[in-house]
């Protein structure tokens, strides 16, 4: 496996790339670009949740099967993913708990009346399931 | 806090300030109603300032939804742990 470490131009942070298969069978490079201001990282392959502490905020791209985690605010994680090419419509917020491996689907960014989500919780069971599966695949070992 | 000063902050900074009011409400929930409601009122004021800030032009529905949640706690139609709002930010 090759591993490159270089400095992100946008955040002056270290970015790691290595060849690896990721969740859902997609083969993509692992990219962990930690934003020093917000703490957000984009994660594309299995990373132990306890790396981040007991509780982390997570935003998932349900189309690209990747997530951003470890941010102070969900919008920070969402912005990281948008800069990486994600569409806001595909991004959903959640919180993950390492000890109990629980997930809640409560986030300010989930309020989208235009597509039928009127509260902070993800109301559509299919979207919830996708978010859950991606978090479990990437963060829960 | 006036609107001109509020607009000088980034969206993240603005949300963190709303979050600090939520944390104040967490401290006083079920202990001191006056302080609890005061924190919520201040939080709703800050949300209102966001709604007047052009930076939030594309996320007004989100702000309206957040404000609605504040109103539910303020009117006691929600009495569960208000820290859920902080986790949602």
C-alpha cells in the first residue's frame, strides 16, 4: 500500500492518501484532511470511532458513501464535504457514541422542509438507514 | 447584540453563540425557570439576527426549524432534555 502525506493548500493541514478499498466496496483513496479551525475530517474508510472520543458529530454523504467527523458544528463538517465535491442535498447530520455504538440522527442541517424533512431528525427511514450503514461501516469496527 | 456586529461573525461563530445560550438553558432547565426562559429568549434573538443576515440566505428553513424548537421548549410543549438542541448544532 502506498502512502502519501502532503499539506492541504486550503487548510495548511496534513492530508493522508493511500490506496485502499472502502466501505460499500468502492475503491477510493483514503483522505483525512483535518481542518485545524473546525476539527472536521473527511473519512472514506474504516476508522475506529474511539479515535475521536466518546461522542462525535458526523455528516454523511449518502451518495458518495463518505463522511466528515470531529467538527465543532455540523455545518463545519458539511462545508468540508462540499469543498470536497459533495452536494448539500446528499448530506445528513448525526451524532455517534463510541462506547455504546449508538447513533442519533439529530442535526440542525437536517431541517429541510422543501424535501419533507421538517425537524432536526432524519424522518425518512431509507435515508436514516443509509446514514446508519455508512457510519457503522466507517466508524464502528 | 446589534445586527451590524452580528454580521461580522462567521456562520460557525454565530451558531456557537446560539449554542452557548443552549448550554445556559441546559444548566437552568428544571432548576430556575426565569434563567431558563431568559437563555431561550436570548437564543431566539440570535436566531432572528441570523435570519436577517444575508449569509443565511440559503438556509432560512433550517433557522426557522431551529427557532421552532426553541419555541417548543419555551412554551413547555417540549420538556425533555434541552441539550438535544446543542447536539444538533
